[in-house]
């Protein structure tokens, strides 16, 4: 199940188009989305695909980890912590290969309802509670998959799923910074 519309998370038109075409690229972007900018996390799957000659969960799972690390470390590195993120991507793809025959779309297409999708997302290596919530919203709003009750697992505030243009990405990041600053101010008060 591939989307044809770009998903505007990277700030790069080619990478955004790839995110819309490749559900695996989108999910790898979520795995990489930590301690780097959203743009870096979601532009890296396209670069990884170029370095590997394509993105396939089963092929990545079967790769020698040192080969995958080399692809991540090659300049420009795909992440601030390229070796660690290569291992995490390998683990993620190995799980997809083992549990979903390498087809990431089965995570959501076979979910019975929102609770089941939430459970499936949380079982994925590299996806914690916050990412699972954002992913729930992205799957519903960007991929059009809306299992019954998905709304109760999605964030109640603006999130990445609300980004539908390059301009919306800028607005999202500004709102996220403001939300984090407000939380820090609350904690120090």
C-alpha cells in the first residue's frame, strides 16, 4: 500500500516523494527520528536506499551488520549516531522480516482496531510510546488507514501527522519548540 502524495517531513522534495512512495522509508524515518532534526531523520531513508540500491526489509535484515553500518557512516553520515542507528534499523527490519514477511504495511493493514495497531506499533524495535502515538496519527491522516478507535491513541496536540506541506513543517517545528519550552518552564517552576 503505497501513498503517491509526498509526505513533507524532510524539507527535500525528492525525499518527501520517496516517503510517500515507500512505507518502509517512512517507518525507517521514524526509527531515525531522535537526536537529529526531523529533516535529517526523514531525508536519510532516501540516501540509505541510494547507498543500498533500494530499501527492502528482508534484505536489510539479512545484511551483515558491518555492511549496514558502513552505509550509515559513509559521508555524509545518515545520523548523528550512525553505527547505533544502523543497528537499530537492522533490528527493526529483522523484526519486520520475522513477524510480517518484510511487509511493513501489514503492521497497520492487519490491525483489528486502534488498540491492536497501538500494540503492534509498540512492539516494533525503535518505536516507543511517543513515536507510536505520532505514527498512529500519521497512519490515519497521511496513509488513510483509520481502524476503529485510532483517535484515542493519537496525540491530542499538533503533531507530525498534521504536516501536509513544507510550510506546515516549519509551523510544526515552531509549535513543538514552544511546547517543549512551556514544559521546561513548568518543571522549573
